């Protein structure tokens, strides 16, 4: 009886707050954090989807009630199949998928590390003792972005990603194409300077439990380039480890100023030096401008940008060319809340390093339903 009264009191508190949350629950009960301001009591978070909620779908084919009405034609036309890496069936070579999409040659996958710029316009982050990044993509400063994670396979840097739940990492699907034992992959969070033991607070690592790659991902064209990585033990969120929120299904970021942060490990074998996390400011381009720029390249005048992809460019004409891809393109909510960030894209591909061309990013808003569905089923 006491617990019922306590729960009712918490819900009443949230309703009476200036910006009410859908659920106010302890962190361990939250599956997906809300992008709203945290108006919940102490030790509770504002949550969109809670564990064992009636809104959680019962299987991988069923969308949640809040998302089903807005699910896109792109996602509905893709047959449902969950990829389990426990017994890999994919090879390390590109797959010969048959697609109705134009066969756009991918001239540069971040995984390949084209070129090796040492100063590509990205700014090295400097630690600030007052920085604090809170759960839900909330930052008190623009310093350490605590959702940035790195993946290692047998202690070798593999790729980057973003923590969107204490147990789930969002990354690019092309990073999951190789045959790998998932229990040899570790996710590192809370890292600031790579390849050093001099940081005052040690990073944390978790072993990967499962990888779920989008069923419609096609290597040749790079469409539907999104994957989820589940770790065996959830990360404990703190000042150095936080999560990044997802955008609304209808979100458009055209013309918005956004940021990419990660390590400039342009080659998985180039780890001899300490690497400080860097960030690069970009502007999300409209599709017409983006397509026009790429049609002036060797991709030709038939190039088109699939709806699952967006385009962003740095004002200093430098593409984000950090090794492995998979890092988040994230944007501030601006006047609504300038210290809260949401993920607009995932670093997908580009044409070389340091060229006067935009970079291509997975359109995260398009996959919100897919992400929620898979987290609810596998999380």
C-alpha cells in the first residue's frame, strides 16, 4: 500500500511540474529517457518508455502505440529479420544485396581511413573541472560529451558510437559487417584522452552481448545504415557517462548548427599516440544543395540522396574524417533548452578526407520507431 501511495505522489509531482514527464521513475526502470527537462523528484528521471510498460511491444514486428501512427513507408516495406551475431553469417566483404536503389559507389567508408590528416579543423576538447553532463543529453557546458563511446575488438580500436540507454549503443551498420565474436568486443565510456592512464577518473568498459543491425541495410548504397549494440551489464550514469536523447519522428535539422565529437583515429592501426576527443561544428544542408554538390563529383549527375541519409558540412570545409564512423551528429534544442542535445545523425560515409564536400549521416529521426522497437524487444 505504501509503494502505491509513493508512486501516486511521484506522478502527481510530475503533473504539477512546469514541464510534465510521461513517467518519473528510477533510472533502472527507464528504457528510453525523455528529452524534456527533468522535473522529477530526487533519484528519478523523466522517461518516455519504462521497463515492463504496457506501451512496450511484445515482439520485434509490433510498433509501440505512440509510434505506429507515424511509422514511415520506408520502414514498413522492409521485411522483419533480426540479426544475431552469435553465429555470424555475414562475411567481411560487401554484400551483393539486390536493391531498387541506385548503386551509388561508396568512395570512402570511415572504416577504411582514407588519408591521415593530423589537423582537419576539428577542435581538441580541453578538460574543464566544472563540466557536468547529465543523463538525457543534458550538458551544463559544451565540453565533455559523455555519451561518446569507443568500441574495441581484442583491444584494437574498431569504431565509435553513442550511448542512448545505459545498455544500448547506437552506431553505423557498416561497422558490424565483419565476422567477430561479440564477447570479444568491449564498449568504452567515460574516456577523454585515449591511450593514457593519467586521467583522474578511469573509463569504464562493458562486454557486448548482442548486435542488431537494420534489416534493410545495403552496403553498396549505404542506406538504412544503423545498428544497435547491447552490452551485458548497463553502464552507471554519472558525470562522465551519460546518454543522448533521440529526436522526434518528424524532426528536421536542415539549416541547424550541429556537432560531431569523437577520436580522430583514422586508422585502426594508428594508436601509438594519445588522442584527445575532438569536436567539429557543422551545418545540416538541405537535400537539394547536398545532391547538387555530389553530382559535381565522380558520383555523377544521377546521384541521389536516400531518405535514410542526411548531409552536413563544416564551415571550414572539412568533413568529419575520424576512424570507424558511427559517432553521433547531435544538435542543441536551442531556445527551448540550449544545454540539451538530441541525435540527428550517425557518421556514415564521405568522399575522402579534407575535401571540400559534405559528409553523409544516417537520418536518426527516420529510425526512431525501429530503435524503440528493438530496444523494447531485446533490452
